[in-house]
C-alpha cells in the first residue's frame, strides 16, 4: 500500500500533485509520503505486538534526518552501519538506547563514538571485532552490550549482491563456531552479552529462508543458555521484500512474518528486534523526472530523461525493475508504445528500462519511478558533476524540501587547488 494515486488525471503524493512539486523545486527529485512511512512502520509493530519487541529502521535504506525523526517520533529504533548514520540518528532525536550498531567493519573511532554517547548494542561480526571493542570499552571505562551475528548458511533466494546469510558471504561468524566465540566474548573484559543477531539478506519474497534461519537461532539460544550465557534479545535483521513489479505476486505481509517469528522463537521469552528498511521506505518514495528528448532509433525509441544512473543506480547495479508512470494519466484507450528509458550520462549502463510499454510521451512530460524510496537517494552520487537531487516530504496537503539541490558553486567550492599549481 502507498499514497501515490491519480486524482483528476494527475499523480499525487497524498494530497499534493507531483506536478506542483516539480514546478516548485525542478526535476529530478525524490518525493516521500509521510502517511506511507507511518503505515508501513505500524504494520511491523502490529505484527510483533504479541511479543516484547523493538522495530529498528535500517537507516541505510533512507537516511534523511526528517524521515528518521518521523519514524523515531512514532517509537522506532534505528539500525546504523556507520558513525555517520549513528550521528544522523542522534540528530533526529532518537534515544541512544534505541540505536543498534551493525556492520562488518566498525572502526575503533566508531566504537568510541557510540560508547561515549550511548548505544543499545553492537551487533559484532567477528572475533577481531570482539577484541577491538573490548579494548575500546576498557580504555573508556564503559561496558559494551553485544550480540554476535551468526551466519546460518541459509540461501535467502534473493539477488546475489544482497544475500548475506550464506557461508561464502562476509557477514557474521559460522553458526557452528558460535559456542566458542560466545565463550571468548564472555571472557573478554567490559563486554556484556545480551543476545544473538542474524540477518540473511534483502528483498526476500518468501518466508521459508527466514524459518530455516530462525529455527537454527532457537536451537543456538537454548545451547548458549545451557552454558550460562544471558540471551535476552534476538536481533533478526530485516530483509522482507516489496513488490517492485505490480504484475508479480506480492511478497509475504508483515503479519505473516510476525506469525512466523512467534511460531519459531516466541517460546524463548526473548525481546525481538527487527531491522526493516526496504519494506518501510521502498514504496514510500518516488523519483520524478522530466523527458528531455524522445529519440527515434533504428529499431527502438529512446525516452531520454533528466534523471540518470547517478540519481537511481539500482537498475544499473542490480538490473532492478521500477514501474514507471506518466505523471499525467493517459486516457484509457491510449495504445502503449515501447521505449528504452535512459538517462543523459555517457554510459550504456545509464538505462532504467528496455522495451518498456508506456503511453506516448514527449519532451517536458513528467514520469515517476515507483518504489524508489529505498536505496535511491542514499546511493546517489554526483557522477558527471550532476548535483544530488532534492528530497521532498509530503504530509497531507503540505510538502517541504528536506534536502536541497546543491548549487554548482557549492560543488566546485569543495575542491581546492594546491598553492604549487
């Protein structure tokens, strides 16, 4: 469910026409719906309501501070994977005791930052990280609460670049070595074991891989408890997918996911932490772009947009699909045309879609890429010295620019010429 619908032939974000925003801020831009963000967060809290739980939004999917404040005000915790994301969570007013620090390469400086200002837990990924965190905690005179991320060697059945739970992936420790690693953690000073962490991948479209992983976690919980470890939290990561193609069958719903967690782990009496990103933010956002040219090729027509791969890299990086809609609705009887939808960057990879059926379009028409709220703006760059595009948040009939487009002067002034040139 989202709040991007046609009204009187014009695509709206809640009660605001996207064409109105385009006239005010220019194109391309990202637009997010506060109502969609709110509803998707609430779906997870409702799904986990039978159990003690905390829903930690995965900041890596959409890191704008205004969005983080919206979710934090609703009660969300935050899952961060860098010192920068940790700072964003604090800037959004999220309490440190609701921030979880994940990631395979935490530096001593990042550990020090989080221990100094407060942290709910570190999700530790390796023995060297355990030892480094212990040393930092001792130096600061702090206690570092930890879970250890286990790799259950489960095939998430997702894109190879976003699968994280197989033994060949870089994440976590092999689950068959968990007992010895937890023993080492217990022996190290200034570490406090609070639970277990697992995350098997992103954009999962079926529940069976989750079930495999969670059954292994349940067994490990009982084993570790028998050895005297206090396991009070289970961090289950995120990964539930969204329907990028409306014609495909829908992935499992949060309530089905919650029922699975209750069935496989509910008997353990642990607090459940989950870290959804994509399912909260993905369908909350669209990318709006303008047609620059319609180019007639020898065997195809090209729709050349003012958005490019630097603005939305997922199609180029992952071969990802995004539905594309005209902002002004075509008449029902309009016959679709086939376009290769491309951007202006000098790369053949700057292609959003091939042979995509769309209503006939012409220069200056607006189009919207659906499901662009997750891993859109956060992965953007200034390749070709193209400014990062604005982000806009809509609530009801109001909209606000929550990240402005930088001027070329601002971009150029970041560079400096040495005195010897």
